[in-house]
C-alpha cells in the first residue's frame, strides 16, 4: 500500500498556505450576525459605540463576578503608558466596546466594521496586519468594601498578556501565556473603594508558536488568529481563608449499580498573616460534612471527607448518570462554606454525576468504552466552535440537540475545548465528550518531526503542564467527559507525558487517559487503541464495510467521505453567483469555502465520483440534487457499517467519529449540518443510520441486518426486502419472520439478497421494511444500488482516501418518472414558545415509480428556511399509494412574525410550497 509514513491524516501535511495558521478555541458558536455590506468599512481605530460597561462587584464571600466587557484598541494607536491606560478615568474615546469573551476581530465584526465574513471571500479581505501587534483590553469594576480580599481569576487569553491593575503591573506575558492556563492574581492591596481598572496587553497569536489552538485545515482561519480573551475574567471576593479546588470523586458498584461511594476534597488556604482556625462544612449530595482545620499564616491544607469518616457518603441506590438513550441524567450538588470565627469566608458550589467509565483495549488492541459496566459503541462527530470563538449558549444548545436528533452519543473536541456552560449542557443532555489537545501546531511540535508547529522551548513545558492541570480541574466532575486525549496525530514523549499525567493525577482525574487519537503509543500509557487511517475525502459506500484502513473495525477517531454540499438556500447565502456557477461546472476549481489546504482545496474527487455515478449535472440545482443523494448514501453507510460490526466476535468496531459534526464557518466539507443549521443528505443519512432499532443493507455481503441499540432485546419482528427497477416494477420480494435482536448494539441477520435477480441490471432500488408482531411498520430504509460495483484501488490508498477505479452506475435514477406527491400541513402551538407543524405526504399515483427522497423544508413568508428545526423524519421515499406523516418542532420566534409554510421537493418530485395554517381548535 502507498500510505504516508505516519498516520498524520491531513492538516500540516495538506500544507496550509497562510502565513499564520489559526487559533485558540474556548469560545463557542453563534447564530447569524447581520453585517453591513457595500461601502468600504471603517478601519480599526474608529470609534464604534458606547464605552465598555462598568462591572459592579459584590462583597459577599465566595462571590465570583465576571467582568461585563472591555474596551479594546490596537497598541499601534495608543502611545500612553500601561500605568496610565490601567488607571481609572483614562479616556477611551475611539476604543471599541466588546463583550466579556471576545477576540479582537469578533468585537470589530459586532461593530459592523467589515462585510459579512461568511460570504464569498470577504474574510480574506480583512487586513491581517492590523492584528500583528498587541491589543489592549481595558475594563472598570467597582468595589464598595476594599477590606475583603480580591482576586482576579484569568483564563482564556490568546495568546498571552501583560496584566495591570490601577496603574501597577500584576503579571507578565511570560506568566499569562497559553490558551488554557488559569491564573489567580491576588490584587487585594491594589483595589480601592469605588472604581478600579484592569488592563490586558494581549499579544498576537500564532498557533505554530504558542500553546493555543489552530484551525488546521477545517476552514479558513480568521486574520486575527483569534487573539483576545475568550473566557470570563472573574473578580473573586472573600475573607482571610480561601476555599479552592473543591471536587468529588465517585466509585460506583458497576455489577449491581446499587451502591456508590463519594470522596470530597478541597484546599483550604490562609491568605492572612495570622494563624486562623477555619471550619469547612456543607453537603455533598445527601451527605452533610464538616471539618475544622488550623492554618498557619499563608498555609494551605487539603481536607478530605471519605465514607470511612462520613457514612453518609456511602450511598444506597444512587441516582446513576447515563448517556442519552441509556437512562437518565441526574446530577448531585456539592456545596461548601469555609467559616472563620463563625463568619463565612469563602464558598464553593458545583454539580457532579455518579457514573463509571472504563476504556480497556479489546483482544484486537482497540479501545472499547464501557459506561456503568455496559459496552457502548461511540458514535460521534467532531465539534467546531464559531470561527471567531463567539459564545452563544442558545446556539450551542441547538447544535447539541441536533447531535441527539442525529442519534449520536458523543462529540470529540480536538482542541477548541469549550467553556464551562458547554459541559453543563452535555451533562444535562447526556452527550458524552472526548476533549483533548490538537495536532499540527505547537502542541505536537516537539514530537511530530518536520510537520507544522515549532519545537518546544524550556518555557513551553510548564505552560503545557499548567494547561493540563487547569482543564483537568475544570472538567473532572462533569459526567459527560469520558476521557482526555493528550495527543492527537502524535503521542507525547516521555517528558511531556509525565507532566500531563502528573497534572491529571494531582487533579484526581477519574477517566481514561488516551495517549493519541492515532495508532501511536506513549512510554507509560502504551498504545492508544485508536486509529486515524482516514478517509477524509470521497470514498464509495462499500468502503466502510472492509475491515481495513478506515473501515468498520476498531475505533476510528476521525473519518468521513469528505465534502458536504449544503442546501441551495445556504449556498446562496455563502457564495456569489459567479462562485456558484464555478461550483457545479468546474471540479478542479479552487474552493475558498472548502479548506485552506492544498489537499482539500478543490472538490475534484467528489465531483468526479458524482459525475461518474449519477451523470454530469445540468445546472446548480441538479448538482445540489445529486450531491444530496451522494451525501445521504455515504454518511448512512459509514454509520451503518460501524453499527453492524460492533457486535462481531472478531475485530469488532468500537467507535467512529464523523469528521466533522459541524463547521464554524460557511463550508463545503466535513459537516453533518451547515453553519446556519440547515439539514441535507448528510444529516438525514446519519439520522436514518442511527435509529435505535434499525434495518439496513450490507454493501459487502448483500445481507439485510437489524441492529438494536436499545438495552432490551426486540422480538417478534419481520424484515422484508423488495427490489425495484427505476420505473417502479418489483423484481424481488422476500421476508423473514420471528426475528429476535439482542439489545446493547446486538444484531440479527434476517436474509441475504441474491447476487443476481432476473430483470435487474444497472440502477435499481431496494426497499427494506421492519414490522412488529402486529404487522405495523416500525422501520424503513431505501437504497439506490447498481449491478455495476464501485471498485476500490486498495493498493494505492493514501492517507486521506482510497482511489476508485470504476464507479457504480446510478444514472438510471434520471430515468425515473415524476411522482405525484400531495401534501397537507397544519401548525399547533407548543410549550416554551415552540410550535409544531405536522405534514402529511402521499404518493397519489396508483402505480409507477416511487417518490425518492422527498424533502420537507419549513420556511417563513420569504421562503427562507426556519432554523433550527427538528423533524421526526425527513427525506422519505414513498411508493404509489403510500403516505407518511412528519412533524417539525421549532421556536415560534424564528418565523419572524410570518406564518409557516412547507416547501416540498424530491429527486423526482416537483418543488412547491404549501401553507401550514394554524390548526383550528
């Protein structure tokens, strides 16, 4: 085989041409921002709005108040001294007000200083030179009682910063360095009653040189490389004793789930110059705890509560946290208060879950996750924040709800590790997370040979270790976090690994630690149990069934068939008319909205396959129409193959991460849904494949298999397969009755389709139906297949794809007659300001071709998609006389005040829009 010498899948290897490669991520995702277009935007330095708000900081012990926002300005436009800039009353006329978590560029975009960066090539027109110098971030806060101790809690600085308070420097950029380090600065002696000022001189970012984050080849990186402050800066208040590092470790009896033991730990620190006696008391779940400790001046002690000294920490019948689909997601609370002489001095509060995660290597050396004692196929997508790291909780929640709707159970965060609220949401929704460091920049510069990323200096080792310590302390009590990957394409060397493991051990990290996302090993942890063998570009559906390369065996940490062409609605929002013309006409054209890499800069592999299998597109609409079918079959096959092979006795599949779940920018690749949350073939192919009880066709063996991801077995089922020519003539029909399918990912093979069926040649359709004991249809799956197979050239596999030497013939689909589909729709109001639109579709023909992949799109009065939306099912296929009822749930406000309508379209169904009037009561 012609494989790259290292499993370094893509990124640096697909050399990104920009001089600067991209950025930290801790921010999040945002809904569409409306930006001014047309006239040239003002240059940075122009006054853009009101001054940054002043933050009022309370004096109650344990108060942690985030700064409400900043005023920012380029250091090239500020000649005053740091002491002057950080002094209360300093004039900030002409500075730019930004929010509490903001990169420089996101603040300028909010002010409307540049045209829509998601459209055409507007992003690359923003001058990168404006961000090659430090930028000032300045904020005022008020304190009524300066006698309380005051601390600044600083994290999320990209890439580093000098920090000043009230005219005095309190930290240098050598200390406040790295995207993930967390720092507590005691500023008690500088804070005064009234207004106080904190100022950060933030350094430019280059992820090849700094331990931040980069966008690699995911999307076009922002010209500021995300320099800024992207997590909250907190002002903490307290008394003489500080309570820090409070957390709970849990031990669950996985055999019975009938008992669990809790251990509570916290650091108690005396910040005064006198000996004090402090009492730490509170509750951990149902248990009350209390301990008194004597502390010398500036001494720190760790208090530990165990079931041996607090019997209440031994729980009978605990409320166990489960991933979605396996059970509920209950959480417990930890509440502690440190008092001195009966007066509260500090507090600590957070939630935790009781669950157990193991990830041993199976007999084949693959990582196999077990949650609360039950094996689980990890079905995941790669998570991307907004390219400008703008945090919007509702938008993130929308994406996580899509994750569940897709039937996925996990998201992988390769870098771009989101803020606390993200993990609060994944805890609540039962979505597992796989955070870790990223490839292709400084994080792996010491171990990845001559690939992108500078080698480490002595100063980098403590930054990396502090980053690991801070993230471990932040994530350890979240039950949704099930591992940390301390390497991606490469595993750390002995020194780096020891620093990471020491930091994790010191934090009581409770979860498996994975040395790499590729098939690499580290000196202590050993082999990763994961593979990173691609593909990252187009491969045919039958690729996934081979137990080699990226096929369905072992744990594939990132993989997909590459490009994803969004809906026409989204394409017209993100590309100019001339770009859209090139999109469908020229497969070799460079596509700015695909990737900055040379390897993934065009759509040639995808387009050649589209033309070879479906026939040349006749226009943009036909191109998108064919791409929708291609993406549906590709994504469906990927997840179906892994699900089918999960329960195999030999070389089972244990996990698959679709690369990627979403994009933080308007993109043509690596996404199951687009930046605007619109859904197409990739989305519904994944949703179909990941049904809890699912009937599917095997491209390799032609077997019809039923897979059951529910816990309990399914019995009394009937599986039926029918084959049709494109004109709707049935040529084969067979059923298997009395099927029993084991739970927890078990499968049953119902029957096998013959290799040759009389009257079937070229393109044909396969309809699979699953019915229960009463004869009710509970599952359906429709395939478009060919008697001419895709032929893979395995011997010439590259790191990002396996070539196809000849294509399946699906051109017969173009011969399908138009299928008449009637549609009716009504709308009802729902809870929490939501609405539900119910759509009934019927193929009104008495015979002939089925209506293939009929799509329902909810639209407003301007024929614009209403997003986000969750459909019960979509892209459905109906034979003559068949009907189906679908429901769409959405926020009423997203209609923009108009009445809802539903746009119906399909492969061979005419497009039209029908009203979805409110249902009469």
